[in-house]
C-alpha cells in the first residue's frame, strides 16, 4: 500500500470516528437536558468530548501532512496503532518511554512528600 492510500485510509477512519463521537456527544447532551445525569455519565461525556477534540486535532495534523509522524522521534506511527488510537501523536516506543518517565516522576514526588512528613518515622511502616 502506498503512502497516499495509507493516508487516505487513515483520514477516513478519523472522519468516521469524529462523526460517531460527535453524534454520541450531541445525543448525550440532549438527553442530559431532559433529566439529571449522574457523575459517571458526566465523566463519560467529558472523556468523549476530549477524544473528539483529539481527533479533530489529528485531522488538522493530517491536512498539514504531519499525521502519523511521532512528535518525539519523527518516525512513523504504525497503521495498526493509528487504527487503534487514531489520535496517537507518538509511536509506541516513545509513548512507553514517556509513560515510564511520568511514572518515575510520580514516584519521585511521592517519595519527596514522604521526606517532608511531619512524622517521618511513621511513613516507613504505613
């Protein structure tokens, strides 16, 4: 499959996914006006709206010829990954590195908080 065909296939996936999410979000908003929604429904609506925004951003990257290129290493993001996560901005390897670094920072912050405890001797046996 050539690059032009691949890009057009991925563009169609983005457009279809955006349409599905847009319709779903609009239906949920209309339904929410009729009755009170619980916190879970509102959280799901927010997640879908955020995904819709990410897909719209991916379409902008596509139009600019930047879609499917990893923001970290500049390499190609696999079509398989883009089919699963059409709004992916990093290849799997770079995303795993980013997530690992983020987890490492979180652990470091947690340890730093423990070091500043008013009762440091108590944090070791909790």
